[in-house]
C-alpha cells in the first residue's frame, strides 16, 4: 500500500486531434494530486529453473475519482 503524488501536472496544454467527432474534456477540475495505490503479488517456484509470478495493482486515477486495475502474470525459465 502506498500513495502516489503528482509533483508537476500541466493539463492546460492537452488537446485532442486526429479523430473527428472528439469533444473537449476539462482535465483541470476535481484533480486529485495525492492518490492511494495498492498492490499484491505472489511468486511460486515450480522447479529450480522455473518460476511463476503474479501481481495485481489497483490505483485511483487523477481525474474525477476514477480507478484502474492491472494484473501481471509472468512465467520465467532459466537455463
């Protein structure tokens, strides 16, 4: 568990281009500069040269109290 802190955040220079029909979005309102971050992971040694690792990361995003989650799974083999 931890906190993520924005040291510098300039959203006034963002523009949408390249796709027709996009609407503007105000990124300056309700901006959270400090947000919680949580992660949980595990490692399992299958054999002396094989390992399986998994991790789940959840965090609050800076805009309008939205959140995101990511899961990683890795299989490693040594030789």
